[in-house]
């Protein structure tokens, strides 16, 4: 190693801030610490450097500055908990609003069917006492005479009539089959399918899957989850300009969640229609 090379190495150590001891060929220390700006002269023969690296003293205070206190951690966890609880509450509320809207849509569809029926049934001639009314059932399924009437729902499967079974929301059928043979011959079910609803079109019957074999059980509720009661109020609004004219107001009332008539009033939806004489 030349003197120039030794000097370059020495300068490098100074830049790194390391402790350097220069030892000559006889093993004698020439300098105890390299100082910045110290000149090195003469010819070095077989000069070597012994370098001692000093590890930086790291004390606990360096870590303390970057950590969190117990109070800070508790406050952070509390804020996160409040945020999660608020989010879950909002999602639950959104789901409730969606369910209420869904029921309102179903109730509206039932009312529209009754309005279509009121406008289409004939003969309707009040001046001749020709006003349609269901006399075949003890509980009438339609009644266009004056007054307030409770309209019964006629079950399409059993043909039985009841006053509180108007379908507001029905569970969607998971499968639809043409007839009993198709239902019995179905396959490919998994455990998660158990409890799902199937609809048989030929007799308008609902079945619920019991096992993956499969075995079925008839669902007497027909998948009906929300049902209501229908009333119809018919009034005579005839005038010189509109003779022999009736107005009907159809109202469906149904219970859902805590709107049960005790905690809160039941849900109710109404629609009206006007009908004039056919002649």
C-alpha cells in the first residue's frame, strides 16, 4: 500500500467518524485518533490500519418517543368501537327501510288488482240496481254496492276465502316445477338448500325442502310472510255532469315488525277509483 493510498483510507475514516490507529511496520502506534485536518507526512512502509467501530448508544428514550400511552390506546379503541357500532346501526336501519319499501310495493300491487277488478266488472248500472257483488261466498271477494265492506281473499289452491290473508310479501320460490313428477324427480341438492321453497305450477302449491334426498313438505302458508286485510268504501258521487257514478276507496292494512296495532299503528295503504254506468 502506498502513502497516497494510506492517506486516502485515512481520510475516508475521518469522513465516517471512525477511530483509527496507524501502526508502522515495527508495530508502533503512530497516531491514537485521526483528526480532521491533520497532515500525514513521510513514507509509510507496510502501514496498516486498525479500525474500531463504535455502536451508537440507543437508550429507552428513543423508543418512548415513538410509542403510545395506555390512555391513547384506550381512546383509539373506543373510537373504533363507536364507528363500528354506528356502521352496524346504519346498515340495520337501511335494511329495515328496504323491507318497508318492499312491503309497500306489494301492497300497492294488491290494490291495483282490486281497482282493475272494480273497473272491469259488469254489468254496472246503478240506476237499474245492477251493481256487482259476490253472493257465492259468505265472505265476499268483491262488493261494489254502497257502504264499507271487508273484502275476502280467495286462495287459488284451496278456493277458500279469508279476510286477513291478502298477500303483501311472499317469499320467492327457489325452484319452480311444472308438476308433481318434476318435483319428485329433482336432484342435485346440497345441505344449504334445505329449508328453501319450491313452487309447483300445475296446482299452485308451495313445498319446502326437508332433506337433500329430496323429501318435500307442503307449505300451508304458501311462503306468505306479510299479509293484510282489505276494505272497500263505496260512495255515490253522482252529479248532473257525472250521473250514476260511484267512487271506491280500497285500503289494505298489514302488520310488520312493531307496527302491530299495539306498539305502533299497522301499516296502511289506500287507492281510489271512479266508475260510471255502463250505459
